[in-house]
C-alpha cells in the first residue's frame, strides 16, 4: 500500500487537485458507499480539503453540500449542517497524507491504479466532454418538464430510460423541496418544478414572450428617434442587459456641446450615478435625508436645474414614491416659471425595489394608506407625467439564448429555473470574483473576515473616529476602520472628486489621508469628513467602508465578468433576478450556499409595467 501512495496527487500539490481526485474516486464507485461511516469520513475529508485549499468556509460548505447531494445515499442536509459546524472547529483542522487517505477510506489497489489514468490528458478531455453532454441532457429534461411533457414523453423524445428521467427530475425536486424548507401541501401547490409563483405571473410571462417575438428589429433606431424628436416625458423600459444605458449614451452623443450642457444625468444611488457619469437625485434636487413631504411650499429652483431642458433618471425602480413626488413637485414649479424641463426615466421594475428602512415604511404607510409597494409608479404624479413608453427587448449583456431564457423565467417567477441555475453554474470559484449578497449583514461579516485574513500577512493602519457627543444607533461608518495597501473600499458620500458608492483599491495611506484608485481609473486622495448625526453630534471619520463583498443594490446596473453569489436569502422582489443577471456567462458564476424557492419573489404590480400591453 505504501508504494501506491505516489499515484495520488501529492499533498504539496494544490489541494484542489486533491479534491478533484477524491471526487473521481467517488464516481468510480458509482456515487455509492458500503457504509454510512465511510460516506461521512469522505465528506469530512472533502470539506477539510476545500477549506484548506481556499481558506473559505462558505465555499467549503457549499461544495460539500453539492457533492453530498450527488451521492446515491445522501446524508440528510440538516445532519450534514450539524457535522460541518463540528468539523469547522480548530481542533478538527487535519491535513491528511496520501497514506492516511488510502487507509481511512479503504481505497483498494485496483482503484488507485485506475484513478492514476484519470490524470491522462486525453481521458481528462473525454471526461470533460461527457460532463458537457450530461449537463445538456439535464437541462433539456428540466426544460421539457417545465413545458408540460410527462416523464414518459421526455424519455421517448430523448431516447433515454424512464428511470434516468425520473432520477434527474427527482434531484431537481429534492433541490426545490429539500429538508431546508417545505411546501404547504394544504394549499394544493403542485410540484414546484412546473409552477410559477402565481397564475398572474405566468400570464404576464406569456404576454412578455409574445411581445418579445413581435419586437421590431430596428427598435434601437426607433427609440433613438423618439428621444431626439419628442419633447415630452419618456419612460425607457428593458430587462437587465438590454442596453438602456447605451441608448442614453447614443442620445447624448447625438447632441451638440451646447445641447449636452442642458441635460442632467441622475440616479437614486451614488453607485448607479457613477455608472452613467451623473450625480444623485438627492444632491441635484437638494433633498434632505429621510421622507420627503409635499406639504412644504417650493419657493426656489435648485441652482443645478437652471438652464436645463432634459433630466434623465436611471434605475427608476429604486426611486421611492415620496422622492419621485417631490421631484415632480419641483419640476412642475420650475416649468410654471417657464423652464419647460422634460423628464426621461430609465429602468426595469422587474429588478430592485426602493430601499426602505422599517421606520421609513411606518411613515410611508401613514402617508400613502392602502399602497403595498412604494415604487414611483404608485404615485398619483406618475399618471400626471404622461410618459411616452419605449421598451427594449434584445439582451446584449448575455449572448447565450438559453441563459437569457432562464433569466427571464426567474424574473417572472418560474421555479424550474432555480434548478437549472443550480445544475449549470460553475462549481468552482472564478478568478477574482465580485462577491454579491442580498443582505447588508452578510456583506459586513464577509468584509470583516477578509480584512482579518489580510492583516495576518500585511501591515495595516487603524483609524479611530472622533466625536464630541453621544452617538446614535446608526453611524455613517464604523468607529474603527482598518485599511492596508491593496484593500478594497467603497465611498459612502458625495464629494467634489467622488460619489457615494464608488468602488476602488487603496494605493497608499497615512495618518490624515487615504489614496484610492477607483475602478473607473481615477485616483483620489480622501480625507476625514465631519458627519452631523441626528442628535447634533459631530462625527469625524474617513467616508469609506470595506468592499470585498457588496450588496445587490450596489451591484445594480453593473456588469461583472466573474461573480460569486452568496446565497443569504432574498427578501425583496427582483433581488434574485438582479443577482443572476450581473454576469455575462454562467461559466463565470458560482454560488456559495444554495438557492431556495423562498428566494424567488416577484411584485405583480411591478411586473405589469414590464409588459406594456397590460397597462
């Protein structure tokens, strides 16, 4: 047995190779173990290998659950969770020699010799091809089932055994109906593999498909002509990646230098404003923080609106109802004074909803009784604006028709697409991915873990906030900030040389300044800023936060070549669609954790605006 050790990937070689080797051994055994103890030993070794290879607990957790799900006799997901919590303790951080692996897993001489061949390049290529074919088959089975074909019809159509079809669909249902959640059978919910969130969502999806099929080939030319020739309010609608921002840029490029000066580019957040090269709505309209009240009389026009004939607001879905009404109130006042400003709004109400804190929702509920959502279109002033509608259909961010089809399914609440993304997303971490999460808490925890890991081998500087009074519960940034050269950061306010939500990397730092090179190529020296808290306390700190991970709201409107989606539970309509549509290729997208049916949330009223024939 000792001589056979050399046929295994050496421990000194990357641990990822070790993980690949272990899984090849499992496949050689037909995804089966002769005992539960042997299976559990494998899962422990596999988890530890991934954890040690990438120093990433979440990734090791996700990969171990993924492999367990593929076994013939799986360990119950909840039981595996309990074991992983124990294994993650420092005392279990074992590194195994080849000899120990063979002994613990009882790997036979024949198995070792057979697996040795697995590292032959020719066979490795053949194995990769088989994987592609198997994934294509699995995708087709799920898609045919979602279209209403029976299991027998699918087997006959694809010329495969009925048992194979049943196994693939069972795996999909296990994913959708696993032990981590349940479907209420008392509500007579059919199998999630074929169902939409609601019958209304399914109807809207059908209408959307019909509209897409009838879309003119020259929709861009028609849209551009409307923008250039119609001096009226316009609403530009389109799914993620349809080139809405590109259309706006085309329109701006068609203007003379003098005309361009009379156009104002705005967005609800600093990140979105940075994408279009504009500023925030609050800054332009000089709006205070918090809920906007219409009872206040407009007595002056904000200086930035002087000599403006067109205002463009991007990411309109994120603009809250009270902010939209205040903007309209100011514009109506300006136009009554003879300015004649038109409003062009751009966005997709099938993506992110406006951000509302619990206290904001309590106030808005009082101000707007009977309104469930707080989108701009819920305002009475939306109809007063009388928007001319433009819809863009063709997706440019992704060029894979199948990927686009399943993204649209997610947007309109089709459960089968969850299983499709699970089966086909990359199981491995892409090169330097952008980590995107739904929840701020997950982002904060991930960033804190990242800076702690960075601090182990790199010098850091810690900055303490200064303040002259009692602190409130919510601070603009942490009392203690720790940075180093190469650390990822994000701005949290608007200043002359940068905007809120800009991402960048620390290039240098000193006691009184931090030099940041932003992702747009601009390098800026950032100094401490004085924030005035609600209770009147002056709070002095650098206007920066760590940005190894970002929220989906920060990612809105952006395209990232490599994405790691941290599945921490979507809590608002459109979040999942926005998460999945940031990356052009499924090959460069991986999941940390599992997608769940509860992540699939849609707002029916918002979706109606994505299908113009319904409104």
